[in-house]
C-alpha cells in the first residue's frame, strides 16, 4: 500500500497541511498558517473563494450578527462598513482577505477521497480537476474546511414530481423581482425562510410560509444593542438556563407572542437548543410585522403538492405558482472522507464545541461549531497554533540532522 501511495500517477507530496475548502473557514486557517510561516495547499471545488456567498445567496442578504463577531483572524472589517455588512461587502472583505494573506487556492479541483495510511503515517487525498484530470496528494495533515452548508437539502414530498409551477431551493433564489404578483409557497421558517418571505412581500408577491416545527424568534436588537451580543455578555456571568429565560422575556416584550400567529416557541431555550442540535434562533428583521398584517401567511406542514397548488396537513388546499424550499444545507464530509472515528454520519465532529477542531493523526476540522463565523475563527487559530507547533519542532529537528550530517562529512 505504501508503495502505491507514492507511485500513483500525478502524485505530489505536500509540505504542510492540505486545506479542503476555500470558504471563510479555509481562508481563516490559511491566513493564520501564513502568519506562522507554515506552507499549505488549499483545494476548492468551485471557481472562486466563498462560493456559497458568491453563488448561492440572495441579493438582500446581510450578516445577521454585528461585524465584530464575523471578522476573520488578523484582519478586521473596514471601519466604514455598517454594523451589519451586506452580501457584496462581505464578499469584498473575503477577497481582500485572500489578497492580504496571499491565499491562492487550487480552484475547480474536487476532493474525491481522503484517507489515512497507517503504514506510512500519511494522508492520501485524491482529487479530480476540471476536465477530468486526477491528482493524488500525500501530506501529514489535512484540515476539513468544507463547512456545515456544503450541499443543499431538498425534502422528500409527495407530489413533488407533479407540480407544474417553478420550484427552487433557496440557494438558487436571488430576488423577489421575478415573483411579482405570484403566489409563492416558502417551505421553511428559519432565518432564510423568514427573510425570503419578507423579500417576496417587498416585491409584490404573496408568500405563504410553512411552519412545521416550533422556532424561537428573537429581535435582532434590543434598545439598539445586538441580542446576540447581549446573550454572549450574559453567558459570561449567568447559567445558560437563566440566559435563555431572559432572552425569551426580552423577545416577548419586544415582539409579543408568536404562538398566536402560528409560530410556536420551543420549550427548550434558544441558546440551549442551539447547543443541543444546532437549531439557530431566527433574528427578526421585519418579517414578523408582515405576518401580523397578513402579508405573509403562516401555514402548517405540507401533506402533498398538487399540479396547481398544495394540500396542507389540516386539509386546506390552495393554489400556488411557485415553491421555494428554504430547507437548509448539510455537510458533505461523509461522501469523501474515509474516517469514522472523529466525524459522525451526519458530517459533523462527534466531539461538541469547543473540542470539535482536532482529531487524530493530523486530522483537523474548521467551521463545524454551529456558531457561525465567530466559532470558525476560534477554531482556525487553534488549528494554526497546533500545526505551527509541530511544524517548528520538525523544522528544528531537520536542521539539527543536516548540521550533524555536514559535521560528519567535514571530518573525512
């Protein structure tokens, strides 16, 4: 096996780690490694950095958290950026980040397989470039930075093949302009579902939003202060259960009861629920007002799609012209990483935060904290420090060996 590892066609030994993914996670790890003087190779299946932000986000999207919680290591946002940068501003920031730290990924190169060879204590990463060219890389460590949102999730739904209208995942949605005057069913009530429904309203469409499960809706700000920032501050002093109780009281005081509009609140608090299953609370930016006014209709779960519309579980049938699935994303790690100890079948590390960044045998993960950009930045620094420490030790050892070898030669 070890012989095949090094003799395979188009094989290349990589000095330093291979970073898989050039989104914010991969860029953050690369930048911190660059600052530590550690070489690396970064592989990206798309033709650009941050392909999710560039190719699969809607026009009106803004960061849901204040910019200070979303900046990557070593480089703050420009001072003239607003508190909540928009999509274009964030992409511009990431592009300047890549330039600043001279990060040049191998674009259009998809990882097919990554596996650890115990005989050689090395990782083998097999890829396919655009055009079908296959590559084999050998390295001592890999950083999985493909993130939580690598693949779109489309639900199984009765009648989905029979529906005659337009159907798209939210990753394909850009603006409500093309839906003006149409009846649109938005399946999903997370941050994307709420914001897309609001965008549709603002462009003259008639959205109906499916609320299948309970969800926490929180105000984005309370008295001009970010709700997230308030929660972070409280968690430094108070137990989680009390923080959750205060957040729910604040939400009720600012937004009122959401149950009467068909959006039941979970029995578990928003931060506890986030920790348990990664379910992010919705930060309201105006959708709830549209729900109160009736411009956004809230409907229960879908029983089946019909050629001309939809039947709900409560028996109501109504016509819709289009369906937008705001049903989220999932990790794709199990499809290519041949490892089952650190990563589980759902593509997330088995260890909970804050210990989800390091596995065994040089395996690292960045961007799987379920805590957004702030979480990935913390992991990136830990990963770079750990790899940098190993790198410096091996470099010193190599220098000592070289010096000793030269002294031996000089004695002849």
